[in-house]
């Protein structure tokens, strides 16, 4: 063996310095990963290629199910909208019939009357016809006539003029 001169004493060849031993213990030993076997790479590729149609079909089935669900929801909403449309059309027909009650001849008569006389006449007639006449009068004339009526009768005519009480539910 060969002796080496070291400041801290003599060391023999093959023995490591204690500082070098502690540095060697701290560094992890990394082993290179083995190269994949060439036969496995084509098998993996084949496996993945074989899965593509299965995954595609599963995705298509899920999307089809979602579309069917959405289609049924749309059909349900269309049915609801058709029902509401029928309700609105019925209300429009009812309102048009209401306005037809007061023809132009009747309107002209009430326009020429004094407000107090017209108020007395409208208070005595059917509320629906009275409201129809008030609806077709100019706003100024209608307000003068309603002002001459007793408050209770004017309120009934005004509420009949407003229409059915459940109109807010439909709109």
C-alpha cells in the first residue's frame, strides 16, 4: 500500500477521508431507468387504438342521452307555452268582446251629456257595459263622469274596467 501525506495524518490508499464519506452518504444514488422493451410499445399502441372506438361510442351514447333529456324538457315547455298562448288568446277575445259592447253611437251620446247626468246613467246600468263605455270615452270625459259618481260605484266601474282579477297570473 502507498501512503499519502495528509495534513491531518497519514491515510492509506483505498480509505476515504471522513469529509468525503459524509458527502457521499448525503447524495442519493440514482439508477437509470431500464429502457422499455421494444415489444411492449406496439402492444400499448394497439391497446390504445382498440379503445378509441369504445370511448367514442360511450361518449356518443352519453351525448345522445343528454340530447334526449333536453328534447323532452323542450317538448314540455312547448306544451306549457301552447296552454298559456290559448289562455292569452281567450283573454284577448274576452277584452275585444268587452270593448264591442260600447258602440260609437252610445259613446257619442255620453260625450254630449253633462258629467253628472252621465254618471247617474252609468251608475244604474250593468257594470260591464258601463265600464266598456268609460273605456272608450276620452280620458278627460271619463274622469269627469267618474268624479260625479258615488265612490263605491266609481270603484266598481274602475275595477270592471281593469278586467279580470287573475290577469296578473297569466302575464
